[in-house]
C-alpha cells in the first residue's frame, strides 16, 4: 500500500493493536491546547471522552464518581482525582485489555 500522506483514516487503520494510541494524543491536545498557548485546558473532559470511547462502562462509572464527589465536596480537583482512581479500579474490575489498562493507569492529571 502506498504511503497515506494527508489521509489520517488510513494511518489509524494501520495501527493494529496500537489503535487506541490516538486517545493519548487527544489527552495531550486537551491538556495543552494550541488556542491557549499550551496552558490550561479541559483535560478531565478529554479524559472522559477517551474513557467513553475505550469502554463505556468504565467511562460512565468514572463520570458517576466525579458527579457524586463534586456534589458532596464541591471541589473539582478532588472530584477529578477520585474519578481517576475509580477509572483505574473499574478498568481492572471489568477485565479490559492490557493496552486499555496501561492507558488508564499511566495517564496523568
């Protein structure tokens, strides 16, 4: 097959087992957006989108945990950290594939 310059869908299709690595790139773009000179961003929302795309039960569980913690504590940073911990427990509890586990465990806030 010829090189697929300018056609990202072919590049994603050729990733094989590493097909979920664009999720890592989405988190980086969400954490350091170009429009804000690479400062600030919406990392929690981007992480939720990646979790929902990877495994909707894990994403839904983490979002529920975030909502409950936010309603009880009213501290967004604490809620996002608790949601990240819940995502780690859920991804291992739902017996997801190893690349999914590594992506969730290795992500940073």
